[in-house]
C-alpha cells in the first residue's frame, strides 16, 4: 500500500497517535457510561504473544505496559516496538487490547458517534459495521495512516477494543490485510 522508499512526516505519526488516544478515550467514556469501572485487560487473558504479532507485522514487538513503562507489562495486553531512547517511549507498530464493561447498546452508541463525527476527526476514519465480529461490532480505519481499531463484544457484558497501529511495520505489512490478520487472531481466540 505504501512505497518502501517513502518516509512519512512526523506529523502523520502524531495524528495517528492522537487518533489512537481519541479512540481509547472514547472507549473509556463509553465504558464509564455503561458501568463505571476502570478499563484494563486483566479481566480477559491476553490471547496473543509478542512472537505471534512480530511474525505478522514483520518487526520484533515486545509486551509493554502503556500506562507506565516501569510497571509489569503482563498487566496489559499491549505490544510495541520500544525506542532506544532513554525515555522508553513506545513507537509503532503497536497492538493493544483493552476491555471494559458494556454491551451491544454501548457498541451501537459508539458506532453512531463515529458515523456522525468522522468528518470532524483528524484522520477521517472509515466506520465499517462488522457483523462477522458479533452484534454491534465495527471497525474504524484511518484514511491517512495505517491505523485500525475494532470494537466488539467479549462475552455478554464486556466490550473489547483492539487498536492496531502499523505505521512502523515492515513496508509490505502496512495494509489492511495485516490488520485483519491480527484482528482475526485476537477475535478468534477470545471466542
């Protein structure tokens, strides 16, 4: 999808990071409205390993803790390349799964929000209903960066949010097919 010799400006990376942060905040807000407990992946065991994801994205990933790099990464289902700078800043590719309380109604509300707001969001994501992922499931795919986020049910009262940022993936792996492989792997193991 992207030529191998083209370098993306850092501004697009910021937009992608902002998009991921906005998605996470929206998921947090939706979960807070649904039940008010803190999101995390502790309620659902992480269904994938760093080795599996590394093979799919073409770069070596490791498990990380997004909230605090100094904490135990096993507490979250999050994977990233870690930059060599002393700040332990996470860089893409990134894959993370968060879960929180919620149901089909929450997914439908989030879907409607993104359909109505997509033109106002920086990355102008494509909102796609995904009945193959269960009732109310959908994906957001950024138009300007290789970032995809899926929202789906994990059980009856848990909403899963899987964010896949492939901006730093191997050149031939930055397409939607790679994101779909990761989504299929995670979803398949959770169901």
